[in-house]
C-alpha cells in the first residue's frame, strides 16, 4: 500500500510513513494551521496536553521549529 501511494505522490515510502505517524500522534483538534509540519513533528512524542501547550506557545511567540525544539 505505502509503495503505491508514495509512488503516486512522488515521495519516498519512509516520508509517507513519517507523515502517517505524526498525523496519528497529533490529533486534528490539537493541530495548528499557522504552524508547519515540522512544528507538529517536534511535539508528536509528547503527551497530548503538552502537545497542545507547546503548539500554542509556538503560535503565541512565533517560534521557529528550532526554537520550539530548544524549549520542550
């Protein structure tokens, strides 16, 4: 399945698997449209409440992915 979708999308299978993993870890209700996938990737392994806190902090303080990485 991944092979076909990755080929059709023109991306590597590993990249597609990473997208799925991050998407499964950060529920839609916690995602922030204003932030990049990288921001969401940074908080994916955190508990849901910490995800919410740090994503909101990134929005409020206009944090880059690098800055977010340093504080969580």
